[in-house]
């Protein structure tokens, strides 16, 4: 009788989860929490035993039709086991503690030095090799064989320049800075996935790449990490975001464009200042800027197909300091967004043209800058069609089909788009709304809160997507030269 190796995997994983000691050690004086030695020893024993057991079964006779050694029924059990493990008090409390430490100490883009230090300490504790620094503060860890296939899972690390308005025990200790978009939770989830995957590293017939990315909020940290080669040999990448729009225990996503491409512009419109009582002796830049703003809105209302979603928003208008003096110049700025690369490029060209020519009509001069304050334009975030079907399969096995929601495209932007342009990528949302716990605000609000009950779902999905991807995409022959990661 042929025995599926995953029968042994399931039994042993269940045995390990149920037998993890309940003790939990918390060092209040340390930035980095750790599991107790007894849990660590139990995990090591489990991993060694599991490695021997699965190795034995992987070399048992297997029908030719089962090239991956695992049936669809076997594969379907993986997400449930990971979720059960992630919900154990020892793992859950550990992730919560990490998330709260990060929340108390928010750092802006490319300043995540203490955040990075905490992550590296946890990776060291787990014995996970990594590269650092990448893109100033970024980290890339590796779990598995060091050979193909390679699959990446990513978390962003940076906070926002927002003063936290939520009064609670772990409120931000840094004035004017706050984790108001959930990146602290994203890091905790990725570390949780890393802990589970590291225990199974001997069974990963391939390599999981852990990407801890800085500077998502406007500075394009993903682009810098991409330029540094973090996706070398990577076949697919997954990213997630917490969402207050969907209930706890659900996930949401879609195939194709899910977030818009986003760019920024700033224009200085120069005229000739003077006294407001004699406007005929001036060239009024405020009037010129007002005409520019109205004309920019016509790019959407009169030049855009109503079925082709675009946005142009002027959100900055600075000029003048007195009620009776016309200034020499006015500065305006804003954002533009679109859902295709072609629409995005065309909109950028027309914004510059409208500003320059409308200023000229009013006898003013204008200069336009599309990279003001080092802000980076983000491409459209597009979910790969094949990865969408794969995600639905994994999420369905973990949560049930009724807990998978359709995410409508949004005009928000994500620099995960840089990764998804380079290799097949997939971005999804973890629901965290729970009416029993009050109102959960959307991101970038000073009242933003995290429902920490969502942490196990994100960690388990990361781990499930990565491990099953390796199992379902194992190479038929030995790895080609040049695709081995020496870090492992």
C-alpha cells in the first residue's frame, strides 16, 4: 500500500502544535521578544523528527502520475495546519508583542534602523540567514534549500508622519510619527510566517525569500530593493495589506489591476506682484493658477473615457501672505492616477502641457516638477492571472469560499507594483473589521487601529502560499548553474 507523505506531515504537525508548552517568556527590558527555551527545544526536536520522517516517505515508491508526491487532498490540508499553528497562544502572543514594540517606535522611510535591528535579531534567533543592508535599511532572508524554485513574500516596514490620536498602552512614543497604515502588523505577520517555515525548512524543496522592505510610503523603497537584485531568480512574489473594509477571517483580492499607478506634480507659476488696488500693473499668478486648476479638471471630465478611471487632484496651493498684495508667484501641487500605463503616461504629458499653456495665456511663466520632495511615481499594481487562481485555491482551503471577497480596484497606490512588474506578483488584503471591537478606521488616519486577531491569518497565508508554491512548482531536474543562493 502506498502512503502519502502528507499523512505523516499532517499527523506530526498536529502533534507538535498540540504539544507546544504553554509557557511564554517576555523580557520587558528588551526590544526583541523570544519564545522560551522549552518551546525552542520542542521546535527543534519536531523539525528534526519531521525531516527524517518525510525524507523516508519521499523516497518510497510513488505512482508516476503523482510527480509532486502530494495529492490535492494533501495540499489542501497545509493552509489549515498553518492557521491552527499561527493561532496557538505562544505564536500569537509572540507576533502581538513584536507588533506592539514596532508600533511604539515608528520610523519613517529609509530611517527604519531600530525596526531593522529588531527584525534581524528575530531572524538570528530563528537561525535564518539574511542580507543586510539593502536599500539602506532593507533585509532579505532565505529559508529552504537555496535552490529553485524561489518564491518571495514581502512586508513593508515604514511609518507615517502622523501624530497618533489613539490613547492606549502602546501608543507611539515618537511625536509626529505613527504606524497609521499597518506596516507594523505586516512585519509581525511575515516574521510569524518565517518562524513556521523555518521549522519545515528541510522539507522545502526550493527557497522562500523574505523581503522586509523600507520606504513604501511615497519613496519607492521597493524600486531600490529591486534595483539591488532582491528578486534574482524569484519566480513569484506575494504581498498583503490589512484592511478595515473586510471582516476578520476574510481575505479580498482580484485578478488584474487592483491599485492605480500614482504620480505627483508641483508647479511654480510666476508673474509680477504688486498692490491689489492697482492690478493692472501686475501679472497675477493667483488668477493664472486658478485657471490652471480648472483646466486640469477638464482632463478628466472632457478628455477621459468615463470607463477609463483616472484622477487629477490639486491638493496644494501656496501663494501670497497679505490681503492687499498680489504675490510674484504661486506654487500648486497634486497627484494624478490611472489604471493603465498608457493612460498614466498620457495624463502626465497633458498635465504639463495644460499648466504651461494656461500660465502663458495669463502672461505668466511656469515650471513643472514631477519628482518634488523625492516622491516616486508608482506603476499600476497588477495581479497575475495564474497567481490569482492559485491564491483562490489556497485561501479557499484555509478559510472557505464564502470568506473570499472580490476587491474592487482602488485609486490608492502601492510600490509592491515595482515587484509585480518585474516578476509575476500577487497582492491581497487581510480583513480585520469586527463590530464587537468598535470602529476600525482606514489607513493614514490618526485614529487607525489594528485588530491583532488578524495576525494569524496573514502569517498563515504567507506561509501557505510560499510552501505550496514550492511543492507545486518543483523543478524536474537539478538546478541550473547560477541559481543557488550561497546564503543557505
